[in-house]
C-alpha cells in the first residue's frame, strides 16, 4: 500500500504561481512513475504532468512551458511548480503513484482556484 498526501493548493490570481507537493509513504518501489492529474467540475480527470524514476517528464500541450514537475526520492516527494496560471487551470489536483506492477494510488486531492 502507498499513501499520498498533497499540499500547496489555494486561491491565486491569474498570472500567479503555486507549488504543489505530494509526499508518498508505505511500500515504495524504486521503479515507478509519479504524476499530477486534475479534474475540473463536469470534466474528466486529465494528466497534468508525470515523471519517471529516471527523471523523464511528460506534459500535455496545455501546460507545457508553464508547469514543471520534479521529484526528490530521498524525501519520497513529488512537486508541481505552476507558473503563469490561468483561470482554466482551476481544478482539484490529484497526486498519482504508478508502481511497477501497474497499480495506481491516488491522493485525496487539493483545490487550485485561479481567479480571472
């Protein structure tokens, strides 16, 4: 089992920045992928950023150049730096841990609200 605890969400004006953190605990495998997803009201959950245990990152076009994912394996923590935030970035952001067996774990979510 893996537990994920997110923090860092909140209310920010358009153009501002936030940094989300997610701490993982439990049975952590060395080979894994950690990521951030978001879900806005009435929309499906979508990938925001992911990073492999080797440091390879993936972003959708909607956040490329604005969001940066990073990880500190010594702290079992993944971060999401969000800059130049837009109103459409408003959503609940979820941390995800995908282990080598293909099992997904999710955090409880943290609200990010960007005022226009």
